[in-house]
C-alpha cells in the first residue's frame, strides 16, 4: 500500500462550486481505496490558493521533500494551486518521484502522458483567477477601489474620460472653494449663497444656473475633500483626485449645516453686535439706531442693565487695544522666541508624518488581502463591504492627519503673524484705528465681553492675557502715583479685565515686560488651533 497525504482546501464553508471539505475528502477516500493508497495524514486549508504561502500546503510540501510519504492526493488541480509558483514546486517533486494524484481530473503526475493535460489545467486555473481579479477591478466597484469615480464629475471637476482621475476645473474649482468659505463666514444662508455664487459665475453641470439644491449638495459632498461616497449604498472610497477644500473647512461647513454652530450675521452698522452680553441675563445686547446714534441695550424686560451708546463701548475698547499694544522691537523679539520653539516642533512633526505614512501602506496591504478574500469567496460581500469601509475610513483619517500636520506649520506661522500684526495695529494706529478693525481685533483677542452696570468686563484669550498681565496698567497693586485704567482679576473662569465705562483716556505706563512668557503662551495657544 502506497502511503500518501490527502490535501483538501475550501475558500469558505458555503463555497459556490458545491464541493465542501467533506465531499472532497470522500472523493479522495474512494479514489484511494480503488488505487490501493493509504491516506496517512490529512492537510486541510481554508485560505485562497491565489497567493503562494498556504500554511498547510507548505507543511505538506516540506514533509514530501523529506520523503515522509510517497505522494499526495488532491481533489482537483485547482485545489492544489492557482499560481505558477506552487505548481512548479509540485512538478519538481513529481520529477523527483513523488506521486501526485488529482482525483476528479483523473490525473497522475507520475504518468508522463498526464503531465501536459495537468499543465494545461493548472494554467487555466491560474488564468481564471487572474481574469477574475481583472474583471472585478474593471467593474463599478473596481474603479472606485482604484480611486476612480465612475460617475459624472461633480461641479468643480472635469471628466477626463473613463478610468482617469477627475481634474479640478480651473474656473469652477476655485468657485466651489469660495462657496464653502463664504458659507463658513456665517453671512450667508443657502438662498443668499446661491444668489451670490450665481453672480460670481458658478454654473451647474449642464451649464445652467446653479440651484439651491445644487449648492446644498456641494456643501455636503465629501468628494471635495478627496473621498467618494456612493449614495445608493452609503459606501465610502478614497479618491485619487485632488481635494478642493480642506478637511477643516469641510467639517466646519457640516457643523453649520447641522446647526451645531451658531451662525454669526454681521451687519456693518452695528460694529459691536453680538459682542457684548448683559451681565445680568447673559443675553446679547442688541444694537439699535435712534436719531442718528447707535445704542445697545438689553432686551430682557425689567433688566437693570442700562442702554449704552456705541461711542462709549468704542472708547473702552480703544483703551483695551492700547493696553495690549507692544512696541515694534518687543514684537520682533517675541517672534524670534516663538519661531525658535516652533522649529523644535517641526522635527517631531516630520517624524510623526513618516510613521503615519507607514501605517497607510500597512492598510493598503490589508485592502489587497481583503480583495483576494472576496475574489476567492473566503468572505461574503457584506462582511467585505463593512471591513473595507472601515479600512478606507482609517486611511482617509490617516491622510487627513498627515495633511493636517503639513498644514499645521503654515497655520502656526500664520497664527504668529496674525497675533503680532494685531498687536501692531493696536500699537501704531491707536486713535485712527477703524471701527471694523477694532471690532475684528477684539473678536480675535477676547472670548467674552459683559456689560455690567458701570463696567465692561472683558475675558481675553491667551496670549493677550499674558500681555495684559505684563502691563503695569492693569496688574500692579493700587498705587497713588500711577493711575490704573483697568483692574484684572484671575478667576477659575480665566482672567477678566474690568474697565469703567466712563474711562478717561490714559497713556499706558511702560514697565518691564516678560516677552518670553508672552511668546510661550503664544505657542501654547496653538494647541487649540
Ligand atoms: Zn439684561
């Protein structure tokens, strides 16, 4: 009796060709009986044969190489190998005298006349799987998988023909970005934004005016950040096209669309609209025009907070502006300190980017394996789709982290510039500062302004807080020779500066200022960008 191994393989338990593990085994056993063979050990495999490196197959081949058995039985050639590497190994052993039987093909490799038909069968099976993969990749989902969008380009992109990446339209692409930007200013609703974008020349896919729905669709479409979402299935793919808007801008847009962020509508007459709140009832103080003057008042019935004229608020904010002003050389020094510390951060950032890129390639491999698995029927389509979406999502996350890190440098430089520029504005212009610039600066520097009886209370952001803390005008203990313009209080809720509303313009006294502290707080404040 010839001692042989039995080798069985299925891709899944409920595989399409209906030949389960048990059926394969019994076919092999029948064959063994008839041909006087003894199966001394079974090797079972439940993975695809498309790629080399099946554990059970390898183990069996190693044992055969050492002549631990005289041969091996397969159910069918395509069970033994679907790649030329494995087939080659089988043939080498066959030449060395090991017997290979393919039960249902009726092939015995030690029989010379069987070698050619066996080669043909093996070639067919390799060809079959190669083709199947090609077919899968050629289809709708295959193109999506490769990053191509098999549907007409969304507004802002151009179709470049089948199987090619959509390119950004030089005219409409920037207009689409503008659509997002304008929407995020909070000055537009969908209707006014549609009007504005039509005025600016944005057109729909067929060349007509862009509609409200069109604008709403643009604002919701993740294609503009490099992803492709198929509406019907809600499936998400990573696109090969260039994004038009940043993920930050897109997310902000989604938040506003979802109503999670308060829209700020700015009317230019009322410069301090929505800036001041009533300390009593915490509602915004509303501006109104009376006899050519602008007044702000709390609209809560019976609230003791008195109406205040815009000029009075302006006066206080100008003083605040003078209080956070620094000289040109002080600003230069802060910039220098900040930049040195930012450079250190860059080294660390580059290391992180390399790590993230590596993680992305690992996910690429995972996706490949997953595709193989579905091609071989190892997993069913539902699981495949779910797993794939998860991987794609992770990849897009990684990519956006990489982009964010890349962007961060720019954002940080911009932040430093903006901070210094605002302080410069405060310093140089002082009295000629335009109201719009003044309110812009106050918005940037403060998180809260309260009207509280005779006082306006201002809560500042870092590093403006540190600037104020360093200015003797607000922080020195009361002393007779030097009047204070404001009083600062540290509370659990941050630092508040309190100005009397009938404040007389004061020159801020000069003292030593800890520029290092200001620069450090500037760096720290970037963590929240
Ligand atoms: Zn009130």
